[in-house]
C-alpha cells in the first residue's frame, strides 16, 4: 500500500476520528478557551480603562499641584510682606525708644552741665568774696588815708581783671 493511494475506509476512520476529536474538544475545551480569551480581553479593557483613569487622575493632580504652588507662592509673598511690615514697625519702635533715651541722656547732660556751671559760679563767687575779704584785710592793716585805700583797691581790681 502506497502512501498516496486513496483507501477510503482508512480515510473515513481518520476523518471520523478527527471529527469526534473536534466535537469532544469543542464540547470540553472550546467554552473554556473562549472564556479565558474573554477574561483576558476584559482584563485588557479594564487595564486600559484603569490607565485612562490613572492618566486623568495624574492630570488632575498636576493641576492641583500647580494651583497649590501658586497659592503657596502667594501666601509666601504675603507672609514676607507681613514680616517686612512688622520688622518696619519694630524698627520704628526701637528708633523711637532710642530717641527717647537719647533725649533723656541729652537732658541729663544739660542739667548736669548747668549744675556744674552753677557750682563753678558759686565757687568763683566764693573766691571773689575771699579775695575781697583778703583785700579789705590788707587795707585795714595798712591803716592809711582814704586816697591811698582807693588807689590800692583800684590796683587790686585791675590786677584781677575787674575795673571799678
């Protein structure tokens, strides 16, 4: 028997076995294979839908982050301005306090200078009085006439830088 010879009963049984095999496989595996294919197709569709949802959420998050960044920048600028304003007010307060303290120091210095001047004037008056008493004592010791006393007094006053 040649391989290319057509022997009907053999071919019939091969075809019959093939048909039975296809029917059995269809009955047993066909639904399972299609179910697996459908499940995979559904999984792919779900993954695509999830990817689209993830992309949408990512876009929303980027927009939200951009909005938050702008809000943060605005708030930072506002806080910086507030800090500058507070610093300016604090600076003004400190300068005002320093001016008040300086005015008190200047006033105290003027008062002290005036007191020292008055003390010096009192001391000068005391020295003039003592010198005058000394001069009068000299005049009385000499016990000379009126004309001589007048001349001595004028000489004394001219030597001290005072004139009669």
